[in-house]
């Protein structure tokens, strides 16, 4: 019986004698191809990591289409900037000209409400006004409120006039939409009872309201106007009230301000 080790050794020599390895040039070519593949894969991974535009080439004609990463736009919509007093149309003016009790100075009659103020929304109606909801209630996260007193001297209430601006920021557009629906329902209930309202094509949704009241003794006619606009998760209110005092603004002014604010909020990332 032949030796097993010798048999296997003879078989190995016969097999390897018929195996031909690649030439040196082929080995180098394969190595270079593998290197290029690794570099290309690394470049694609790096482009994806830094989120730069990537060009996709379609077919032999070289049709190039820019692929824009969606993460940047989605992040801006998901995290709009927190609102500040300076974002109000009249916020900077209110800061520069606070009410100092000097009735002779017509400019210094602005009041800035405290951050935790629970004053109602300045929307006129037949049964008082709606609560804003203090921050932390009903989805409200922030309230910014400034007002101008056209005749602050005590005892002149019959000839008073005032106007103002409110921004009410909610935790999400749904919470703001529910509050806006309550405002519109309230206005509809008061329609025809010395009140009128209409829907406006501003922002995501908007409405205007006017209420006129007459008092016989002493004879006083009170007029209240407001334009309310919702843009994303924010409701903005522009209002004025006067008895027999001077007219400080108009509904058309409120509509202009509401449109300006809706555009501003949209630029800041407040989308529905």
C-alpha cells in the first residue's frame, strides 16, 4: 500500500503544475480598480454626510439633476425661531416710548404687558372678550402684547381711544387652529347684534370684526375693530377702540399689518 503522505504530495505537485497565476501587470490593474472603487465609495459617503448637493448622471447623454437634501428644509419648519418683542410690528416702538404718565407727550403712551399676562384676546364681541390662555394653558407657549393709549388722563373715559397688537404663540398649528375656530364662532354668534364680521384671505386664515355700541346716558358711542390672522401656530391680533375720542387707526390699517405679520411669521418658519 503506497505511502499516503507521498501520494498527497505527488497529487499537490501535479495540480499546482497546471495552475497559472495572473501576470504582474494584471495584479496591479486589479489593485488600482479596487482602490478607485474604495475612493468612489468614500466620496459618496462623505457627500451624504455633509449634505451637499449631489449630481446624478442619467444615461450616456449626461443629463444632470441636482438632488437637494430634504433635511435642511424640514428642520427649519420643525423648529421655527422663538418670537421676541422685536418681532411685533409695534414692539420696537413700544420699547422706545413707554407710557410714563405724561399726558402731554403724545408719543410716550405705549404699554408692554407682562410675559405672564392673562389679558383677554382683543377681539370685539357682544359678550365681552375671549381669554388668551396664559402660557402653559390650552397649548399657549407665549403671549406678546403691546398697546397705545390715545387719551390716558383719568376722567376722560368718554373720549378715550386706544389700539394695540397681540401675538399668541401655541405649541403647534392644531392648537392655534382650534383657538381661531373659537374666535370665528364667537364672532358669528355676535353677528347682527351690533357686530359684523367677515373672513379674510390673509395667512392661513383670518377674520375681521367690528362692534358698535350706543350708550344713552351719558351719550357715548363706542366702536371696536379688530383683524385676527393665524399663520401656522401663531395668532396675531390688530385692534382699536374709541368712544368719542380721536380715530387712531382703521380696519384697512389692521389688514395691512396682519398681512405683513403673516409674511414675517412665514419667513421665520411658522407653517401649518
